[in-house]
């Protein structure tokens, strides 16, 4: 069974279709790449999987559970998140502070500090 299953998703920006009929499976421990030209819909696919954008059509399953109608915070709690590209990080924070923002759901603060120690 695939860890992540995306079936025929379609997402729009207003009246403009951004992605149409995107489908793929991702197996556990697999490395998957989404390639395409600027404006091809790569980021829209990721935002749709993460719940930031709602698909008009299609289904997304994670570990056998439908997630395409879940809010982003519930999807993050399942373990799915998107790492933003350079221009979308918090500019006023240090690199370490940005990484700590990515760990905000973790309860083990001591382990977080250890994970972020500079060697």
C-alpha cells in the first residue's frame, strides 16, 4: 500500500485551473520528485496535498486515510508538511529559529535543542 496516494486532483486559483488530473503514488522511504517548468503547478500540487489549497476534484490519501478535506493543521499533525523555498521563510528569524518553527508541534523541547545543536 502506498504511503501517499494522489488521484486525479484538480485545483484552481479562482476561475483558472492550476493543475488537472495529477496522480501518483509514493511508497514509504521513497524519494519522489515533481518536475516541471515555472508555472507548471509543482507548488500547487504540494499546497493541495498539505491542505493549504482545496482540490475541486480528486482524492488524496495518507496511510490509507483520506486527507483531501482536512484542514492544514490536521495534515501537519499526521506528519505532512511543505518546506517553503527561500523567499517564504521568516526573514526576521535566524536559520535556527526558522528550523524551530518547523518543530512547533513537537513536545520534546530538549530533543529539539539537541537536534539543532551546531557541531
